[in-house]
């Protein structure tokens, strides 16, 4: 069966490629809906004599809903109390129904969508589904010669399209929608799709917890490996270093050192000023004064029942009471969270939350979220000594191992497709030493985010991805191009000598291995 990639699909892909770069006006930070970062017409052509033989990808899940009924229910409780006290402005009166609409959309998210097994909070939105479907089409359009050859050879010399995910629904569903789109446009590739067995048996020394084929938590959920599912007790295990690094990271997340860095901006006068500016447009000053002096607080309590438009699904959601608003800063921050998540749910939520979050305030809260992510998930401080990203080294090595196999003449894999989360994409960028990820800062810099230039909307928007395209010439030389959010991107500065020519985006693989200190297994 020949590769089927209609001209209309290619035209669609090129049109999508030509989308503008990520807009900054919305200030959605890591909740920014995805857009490719480079027009393919500006991609460098591979050197003469080189043909594509392989590609690999790691991608964050697409745009999603809230992960649970937390900030929305707490803020709605605050709004209800303000309504009872007649303490709402005309704009504030519109907020409650919009929060309720957002809660309903999240409670029913994915209902009626083929491929979504359990509707509700945390699922992909329609925007998120399309982000991955389009990403697959653009991959086909970028490397038509590779996939055409792989499709033509499927019967005589089959190669594998290896697909793995973190095991979490939204990552698994992103993998499903990506590969569905891939096969819709290139059906000859269908028999080549391969889900490898999950690493097993884990936890070591305990009753094994089975994982579905295609799941690899050690590569794609390494930030949250748990003793009950992933314990690695054997120091000789290839997963021991990752498990240990995960435990070190999770300990670091609980330290006073980290929380002091993350909480520093809240102690500055700007925090109070922005909170007042946002909230006084919605609530009466006297009502806000109660919260500011500690005379009131609001939690995600109560139960809410929502029914789908066709009446076939009814869900009742009950708050845990663990998310509590005790300050003006907390209330404004939670409103920003709803504003940001709504950007990727425009098909499901008719409400426009931008009316509640002026642009200058959105910019401020995005900066605060960037500040927190920089220290918690990104390069961190110089004293954190890489604890925020060392668990991603196994994922980095997995990229190299794939190309090592090609260098040895093992062409069984035509592509490797990985689907994960921001908590892995962000550390991977640091582990790769990408200029976009920047270096760690001294802890003394924690009071200001202005100088870091680290921006979540470019490091890890929704559906963020890193891709390596591999080419080979007749002499067997392998060269690699790195695409980060579909933009040609330099490897770490130490690898400049591995470029095949000054300023080239193509790197000699042997030189690339050397500059990262990667040693291929024998």
C-alpha cells in the first residue's frame, strides 16, 4: 500500500506551519495554546548527499482543562458570599456564571469525543486534540521522503514507529490523537505502529503494579516516581539513577529553601497592588477588606451537579476543602489560573475571562508563574545543583540511544514518539543546555524575575515538543537537526564545534555525542 498524503493535507500542514509565532498579548505562561515557531519555508535544506532516515519526538500533552475542582470552586465560593452581601460590581456579577460555566465544561470535558474514555477534569480540550493532530501532519509534511520510503518498504523491510507515554490520560490521549492523525494521512504506516512493553517488574521487592504497553514512567513521568509503583532498590538497575533523582527532586520540592524562592514576589508591594487592581473591578472594597484583614476565607467546598446537553451524562463534583483563599493575592492568582486555562478551552467555554484580567495584570501573574516554574521545574538556583532537572537525563540519553542504534546500522526504528508533561519538557530543556532554557541564578536573585528572560510560553506551551531529525549520506555519516517547538534550535554552546559548518543547524552526530559526554553502550 503506498503512502497516502493528499496534497490538501500538505497544503493544510504548510498553512499551519505559517501560523504566527506564539502571541505574548495573552500572557498565559505554560497554558499558552500551541503554535509552531518557524515557517517551514525558512528551514535549512540538508547538505547535498544526505537523506532523512529517522525522526524522534517528545511532546507535552495538548491544551487541557483544569486538573481538578480546586481554584474554580474556591473562587466561586468567594463570589457566592460576595453576592449574598451585595458586594459585587456590575462586572463582578458576570463572573459567577462564567466560573460555573467553566466548572461545567471541566466536569463534562471529553464527553462524546471518540478516544476520550472518561470525561471530566484533566482531559484534553478540542484545542488540545487538534494541536496533536496538526503536529502529526506537519511532521509528515516536513519529512515526506522518509515516510514515503518507510511506507513503501512496510511489507518487505518493516520498520517501527515506537510510541510511548507517561500513562496519564491526557498524555496517552495525546499519543492516540497524534498517531490517529499520522495514520489517517499515511495509512501504509499502520502496521508499523509499536507500543513497547512497560518497564517491569516494579516496584521492586513488592507486588508488581502492571502498566499498559507503551507506558514508560521512568522516561516520561520521572518527576513523580513513587515507591508504591516505581520503587527501584537494585543499584545495578538501569532505572536506579532516575528513581533516586526523582526522590531527590520531590524532597527538594518540599524544602523551605525552594518555597522561600518561590514565595519571594508575594512579599513585594507589587503583589498587593495588582491584587487590588484585579479584584476591585469585581468586588466591593469593604468585602475585600474582610479578606485582607483575615476575617474571611473561602474554600473549594460544596457539591455541584452538571448534566450534558443531551441529558445522557450527569456528574456530581464535590470539593475537598483543601484549596483555600486566605488573601487578596491568593484570590487574584486563582482568577489568573482560570483565565489562563480558559485560553485552551475556547470550544467548550463561551465565557471570555480576559474581561476579568486586564493585560497589565495578566503580564504580572504570568511573570510570577514563570518565576515559580524557573525555580521549581527549570534551571533553578545555583545552590539547587541541578536537582530540578537531573531526573530528565534518562530522557536525554534515550534520544542519544536511538541514534546510537542507527550508527550501528540498526534501522528497526523509523521514529520514536513520546508524550509527556511540562514537568518533563522543562527539565529536559535544562538537561539539554538549550539557550532558551538559560542557566541557574544565584538564590539572591530570587526577589526579581525581570532579569531571567525565562518564559513558560516559549519553554513549555501546551503541546510543546522537541524533535531530532536524523540524516545519513552514502559514507554513513549521521547528522542531526534539533527542532524545539518546530523551530530550528542550537544544541548547547559546547557543541558548536560539532556543526557541519559554521552557523549550520546540522550537527555531526559523533561530535554531538562527544560534547554531551554520551558514551554509546557496547
